[in-house]
C-alpha cells in the first residue's frame, strides 16, 4: 500500500510539474489512487496491532488498559468509516466531473 501511494504521488507530482495537457486526464486517476491507497494503509496500520483477548487472571490495571484500548479502536473504526465515506464521495464527484 505504501509503495502504491508513493508511486501514485510521484506520478501525480510529475504530471503537475510537466503541465502537459495530455497528462491532465491522468491526474484525477493518480489522485484517486493516492487517496484509496492511503486509506488502505491507514486501515492496515490501525488494526494490525490490536489483540482482543485478555487473560482471566488479569490485574485491574490490565483490564482498564484493555478497555481503553478497545475504546481507542472504536474511535479509529469511526474515523476509518468517515474517511472511507469521504473518499468514496470524492471519488464519485471527481469521476462525474472529469468524465463529462
């Protein structure tokens, strides 16, 4: 995902620097690819380290820490859903604007 975001960002930057009218049609695709790959990286990075299990004989501090981590994961999930909705909205708007 990071490599895909890096490549699309480099291609977007190159197409903006060259200012070639024939490259303008690719800028929207590069921008959308960059947005979706960064969103995918955010998803993978946010939820890969969470361990949802807690031992039965865990201490009070471990249980509180686990509940705080669960709360944090729920906030990250909400942020991810909002970012996905915004990215989808922007994708549809950009496709409709530049396809006509």
